[in-house]
């Protein structure tokens, strides 16, 4: 007998609502770097609903950590900015290489960090 419920929820370590949202956005960026996440997906991932999610997203937007898209005044889509991604997780978290890639075949280029802001 399987305990599979048909849903996959990320394990978020943050306790405060803003931290949960930032962490969920960081995980979404790793999977879908070019896409915004829907409000419904954020509600499902963070267990924050309605007004509580709105407050967290608005506070993060005021701090310059996320970009929000609204439809008729209602937050519909969200995306973490580089400053938000940097605050949520270290840059190493976002680096991903397929298992067949060998370091000696493709040495890591020496460049400035992706999230370095000046």
C-alpha cells in the first residue's frame, strides 16, 4: 500500500510568512527560471492563504525582493528578483548540472557571481 497522495509539496525551512514565500519563489526559480509562479501555487506551497499571502508578497515587493503582477488589483503572479533569490538561498543552490557532466570536461569558468549587485 502506497502513501502517495498525488501532491508534491516542497519542504520549506523558513518559519515567518515572508521567508516561506521567498523560499518557495527560490525553489520555483530553480525549476522554472523564466516563469512567474501563480498565486494558487504559492498558496499550495506555503500554506498561506488570502490576506496573509497578500501581506507577505506586498512586504517583499516594498523591500525590492519580488516582482508582482496584478489583475484588477489582485495579485495573480509573482517572481523573485535577483536580490530576493540571493537573500533566500546561496548561489550554489541555483547551479545545476546534469549527472553526466564531469568537472574536468567542463571546468567552472572564473566569473563574477550571478547575484552580485553593486
